[in-house]
C-alpha cells in the first residue's frame, strides 16, 4: 500500500482567504431604504406622467405601492445574498445570483403568476450572477484600485530640473 500524500508540507503555504461574515439585517435594511428612495423617484415620475385628479397626493395614493415594492425587492435581494454568503462562507457570484433569483421571484409573485416568478428568478439571477462574476463592473478586464484610478485621472507633476551645482556655474 502506498503512503498517503502529505498535503501540509512545510515548503508550500496555501493561500486561504478568510471570510468576513456580513451583517444580514443591517445590509438588508440599508439596501431596502436605498431601493425605497429609487421607488419614490419612480412613483413621482409615474404620478407626473399619469392623467388623474389626485394632484400631488397621487405620489403616495395612486402609485405609492411602487415605493414599497422597490423596498421589498431591494431588501429581499440583500438579505438573500448575505444569508447565502454567510452560510457558504464564500463571497462569489453565486451569492448575487441567489439574491437576484429571490428578488425576481418576488417580482413575478407581484404579477400573480408562478411562470412569471420562475422566469424572473432565472433572468434576474443570471443577470446579477453574470455581473458579479465579471468583477461587479460592466467593462471586462482587470479592475483597478481606487488609487490607480486617482493617479490616472489627475495630472502627474513634471519632474523638476536638477539644480546646477555651484562649482559648474562659474
């Protein structure tokens, strides 16, 4: 019989990424409030473009459900993403795909259609998972750090000319 291979040799040091757990409720409430702000903007636009006799109060009475729906979708996405990440203890694109699927399913349930819920789950989960897999950016390629972008954005100072020694000046 062969001896088992020692994978913990002293010559190699495997790089293990330490997972930092996400505070699920704090993350979900923050994203839910941000999504509610977007929902308020969408509700205001819907109210402004619609013909009705409600006036400005239509922002809350006629199209106010949009605010709650956006808040629910945002909170559902964030909570699902963080809970899945905490359970798996890995921060990758599958967490975002699960969150997108949950938010899409909620959108389909609002339409009162199970086929729409399943399709929305698949589409939104795929879209968010692909976005996360691409490095959480729309442009492919290597992502640069904030410091690298700052250096590229601002002009670099020209090198100052070297001072002439006093002995050579005479």
